[in-house]
């Protein structure tokens, strides 16, 4: 059995079983199969949004394009300068703009290719040149926003109209004014240097001991349980003493808005921080007139005469 197999294989009478195959007329209907191919567009380039600086992104794309170009050239013809050249940077800029346009204007580009005029860019009369939608930049792309930041910074932090003018030498930015205005509003450098109307009175900018010039105000109400369990929360307040010079703060809990409560809090404050020279407040009724006198020329300023 092991060496020769089953006996019927050696039998002369063995007849191979022929399977019953259906005739050609009886072939059952085969269900049609539908092949679906999903085409995915690699329209997101992580390198474009990886870096905050547009110029860095531009240099990286320029190096990538140089590598691709050098791969097709002979060794002696390859570009090996240590920095990307101006034409390389311009080419990188166009590639970046093209990639951004593919992301943001894919529908419009399809309609322009089909010769349709029912898209949102029709008023700009756009046209395609080597796959690039000439001269139009989308406003919501983070890459374009980084380009706007770079344009703003490289031109000595110029204003909205100047940024738009510089940009329009090459491109037309959609919603230009509002987009650039948002960019400049978020510029920390411009914010620091912008003239602001901060109330810088002498007692806020001259050197003084801490809590010599004090502003006082209330915060609250806050609800506090006075006893341990099942107590009804009662309204309380926080009396805030702010050093007008150093912005140091001192907090005191106050039971209510009465003059007695304020005086108790003020006494605790004086015990800890010393007697202030001047106390400024919003002239609330809880501040006692016999210890704090209203200074008429200073508006909302109170001068402290407490010991
Ligand atoms: Zn700026």
C-alpha cells in the first residue's frame, strides 16, 4: 500500500471518473463583476506645512527639485552650489503655488479645463499656463499665510497696502486686504511697536517700594459656606490690592461690601505689606471717607490717610 498505492490504480478495470461537465448551452450565467478603481490624489504635501517659515519651505523644495534635476543629468552637468540659486528659488515658488492651487482651486481648475465659466474665479479671468492657474493665490492656505508673513517681515514690517502692493508684482491674492490685515494683527513685533494709549501716569512708571502705590478693587461675588455641613452658601468678595508699579497683588477675603469689612481687610493688608503711600480705587461706597479722601483732580483716585 505504501509503495504501490491503492490496488484499484493497478487494476485494468479501473476507469477514471469523468466529471459531469455542463454542455456549452447550459453554462450558468455568471454575475458580472464591477471593478472599481479609487484614484487618490496626493494633494497634500506635508513639507509645505511642516515649517513655519516660508523661505525655509521654499529652499527645501528648491533642493528637492535640484536633486530631481541632477538625477537626469550627467555628473559634470549637475548643479552643486552650496545654496539654491535664484532661478531655483523661483521654480520652487512656482511649484509651491501650483501645489497650493491644486489643493484650493481643484474644482475651478477642472472647470477652466472644461471651458466652463461658472466658477468663483471667473471675474479674475484666470487661465492655465503649464498647469498653473496664473497669478491667483488662495487666501486660506497656511502656506500662503506663511508667504504673507515672510513678505511682511522682509519689507521692514510694512502695512497692509504695502504688503498687497509687493505681492501683486507677482500674484493676485484673494480677499487680500482682510487676509493681510489678520497677518499683521498677529505680528508680535508690530504689536510691540504700535503706539497704544496706555495710561502711564507717574505713579505707575516711577520706581517705588512694593505696595507703596496701591490700587484696590473687589472681585466676586463668590459663594462661601461659613459652617461645616449643609450650610447655605453666602455671598463673599475678594478684595484685591494691586501694586501700581510692580503689578504684585495681595488678596483678602471680605464678608460683604460694608465699610467695616473693607477696613478689616485693609488692616490685614497693612499688617502684611506695610502702609501704602496712596490707594487708588473706583470710589465705591464701601471705602470710608474718613480714612480715604477723594482726590478731585485725579478722577477715580483716592488718597489714603490712614496711619
Ligand atoms: Zn510686523
